[in-house]
C-alpha cells in the first residue's frame, strides 16, 4: 500500500532505525520516505543489530549512504563527537531534510536550532492520526521499546492519543 506518491527525504539515526525495525514499521516508513544514513550510522547499525535487513535495504538502493560535507562548531560542541547523531544532524542541515532521531539531547539540539526533526513517538502519532495504525497498535509497539525511550516521549504519546 502506497500512502504517498512523492516521498520525502529522511535522514535516520541509529536509534530511530533500530526502533523502526523492532516495532515492525520499516515497511510503512518506506511508504513515506526515502532513507539516507551516514557512514557512521551504518557502522553503528551493522555493529549492533539488524544487520541483514539493513544490508538488504542498502543493496536494493532503498537506503543510501551519504556523509555531510561540513559539521558546524556548535553541533560538535553540543553533541557527542564522532556519533551517528552528530553526522545525521549535520547531513539533515545540509540537505534541508528531516532527521529522525530518538536520543533526547540531540533531539533537543535540533528543536533549539530549528532543524526539522522527529522521533519514533511522533511518527507513531502521525500514523495514528492518519489512521494507518490503531491506538492499541501504538500501545503494543511502545511496550516493545519503552525501556529505550526518554520518559518525556512516553508521556507525549499517552497525552496525545486521547
């Protein structure tokens, strides 16, 4: 099922990708977005988990690998250096694209610096609002990843589903 005829570009961080895969939403996400990840994010994903799926998506050109040309001094000073988040945010800035990121401090950096960003909870709420998934499905998916999400993300989910 194709939800969108023109897919937007999405830069993914490691944690967001892992959450998408764990809660079985990668296929739905791909209906909305073309995915780009940085070499550092690829390295983190293939080091931690879900290697086969990632490599399959990369081989099929569903996931592209690109790196930022430049990383701002403010980004370097506020985000862990040599982290997937730092490279993903820098690439999103260069491409003027959305970055999907599930770590609290990098996410807050994006908000503070007006960098278009989203997290897994906001994506779930978007799917719910657009009747792609149900409230029960969101709650079941959140249970799978709740231990790896900042508490404020969980509070946001429950407050916006009423």
